[in-house]
């Protein structure tokens, strides 16, 4: 099989072609750096994404605080993680870098505050 991707590992945005079969990636072409090769292989075998959203805050200056995953999570789990995040409300004060949800849904990624309330 063959899949064409636009690399997002660096600002160049290389047009990458990946050939693969049921055993994995056979070849990666079109990338101009090693990061492109790694991105393409990951995107075919186990696509991941960083997750950024907000969490409700009780008693804070603002009603929500921005949060993000401290590492990428499997793309297939994005919606389940969002459901888990949307069910959480934290109490003020919230500190920058505070872990809001540790190891969300067993992914190994923590959801952390990217600002304070």
C-alpha cells in the first residue's frame, strides 16, 4: 500500500510517500530530514497527537484554565480523553504546570495546566 503525507515535523512541510504492508513500513521517500522519516513511520504505525483544551475551574478568576497533554497520545483515544477531561472540574487556585489528570486513560500522558487561574 502507499500513502502520501505532508510532514509536520518541521516547517518545511515535505511531501512524503510511505509504502507499507501489514508487517509495517517498507520505505519512506520525499523527506529532507530524519525527523520526516520518523514522523512518517509513526503516522503509519501508531499515529499520536498532542491535546490542548480547557478544564472548568470552581472559584477562580476565570471559569476555565487551559490545559495540554505533556506528551502525545494515541490519535484513536482523542475523543475518549476529551470526554474524561470534560468531566473534570478543578478547584482554584490552579498553578501553571499543575497536573490536572495524571496518566489520562492509561496513556502515560498527564493533562497539565498551561496557565493559572
